[in-house]
């Protein structure tokens, strides 16, 4: 809105600037760092209609496309569920997706978010 000072980065957006790197760090093999290519994942674009990855989320965050924290959480969960849809349970991708989902769910709980808000630089 017009009366928001230009520097205003709504507290929840600053929270996302803080949370995104925390989640990326847990993806140690960078399996979720960039869009999955059909070259390495045959038929991926036919099976997964809404691909998502950390680089896309970072770009959306920078472009101010996340109106609230829930939209960010939805993309994070989409990224994980895509991997659990395309890959079978015995794969490293499925297992990493499951782990990230658990970490994300824990991070996004209010009792974790509220104390973070006070720690923001
Ligand atoms: C950005 O995506 C990737 C980047 C790098 C790698 C990779 O280093 N794979 C090597 C570990 C065994 C081959 C895998 C992926 C990858 C992610 C995924 C996901 C997230 O489904 N994937 C699925 C099938 C085949 N490859 C992948």
C-alpha cells in the first residue's frame, strides 16, 4: 500500500529471509537447489505439473511474490511433495524430501517462529 515506507520489509518477509537459508542448508546434496531436469529424471515434467525448488522460491521472495508466510510454506511443501510423488520411497530424493518436510513443519510452528521474530537482525 502507498503509505508503507519503501524500506519496509514486513517482519514476516524478513523472517523468510532468515528461514530460507536454514532450510537450504539441510539440503546438503543440493537436490532441491535447482529445478529438476527431465534429462536426469525421465518424464518429470509430464508427472509433476507444478515444479518447485529453492532457487525459484528465492527469486519469488526477492520479487516480493510471497504475500504471507503461508504462501512460502505452500511452495516449500509443494517442492517436498513433488519429490515424494515422482521418486519411489527407497530413493535418496524421497528420503531427503521427507526429512525436509519434517524440518519445515517444525520450523513453521508458532512457538518456533515467534522467538525468531525477536532475534531478527
Ligand atoms: C536439482 O536436482 C538434482 C541435482 C543433482 C542431483 C545429483 O547430484 N544426483 C546424483 C546423486 C546420485 C546422482 C540430483 C538432482 C535431483 C533432484 C531430484 C528430485 C528433487 O526429485 N531428482 C530426481 C531424480 C533424479 N535427480 C534428481
